[in-house]
C-alpha cells in the first residue's frame, strides 16, 4: 500500500520495527529480534519485528525467482491513526524485492500469540492500483502468495511460497 491513510479495516494485536538496510535501490527491513509472546496484550506491547523465511514452491509469469528460492522478510507493526494498527513488510526473494519498497508494503493483518506468534493478512491491490504487488500471508497455514500485474516492476507474475520459519 502506498499511504497508510488509504487502507481498510485492521484488526488484532501488534509487532514493531526491525533493522533497515539497503538492497538495490530499495530500503528493506532485513533483521529483527525474535519474538516470543504468550498473550495478545504481550504481542501488542512488543516493538520488534516478526522475522519470516519462506521457500518459493511455484512461479507463474515474469517473476525473477524460481522454485527453491528463499524469501526473507520482517513483518512490522505500524500504528494506523483510525484503526489501531496494520502491518508492513518488504519481501525479498533471492535478490529481488517482490513486495513493498519505498513507501509501500502496508497490509491489513491480524497478529496472534496463541502457542507462538503468527500473522494473517493481505494486500489485494496490485501495482496498477498502488505501487506494489498484491500479497497474502498466513503463517499458521505456512503460506505466502505474491502476485502483480503488467504495471509492476517485473510485469505480471504469481509466486507461491511455503513459510519455513517464523521468529
């Protein structure tokens, strides 16, 4: 998402920021402190990112990755002035930024702390509508999906990845 004020409903608890580094022309979150929380209140009070790793399992279209490529990213909690919070991520697979970058990467999400921390969320808008791809994540189901249209940096593509690690 391009502007935090443009997003719809956001529900749930929360996580925060990570360490910033530069990948190509984009500023990308690349490192975070692991989170171990046991209640929604504890998740809401944390200010560290949720570090996620995934392996690409399927690719269609012009994606600059192949099956087996590793993705690494951090889901951060960001306040939303009207809705409490929403999440942000800059998803890098291999050496390619597939989701987020610049002022983009915001998505509605729900964070849980039952038996470990998990995130479920999505950004349904592709580059033709905002400045990044569409994305859906469900760490409980170990699923990450990213897709974009012809207006995107890499053209039209779809990537499915299996989440292998959540910390």
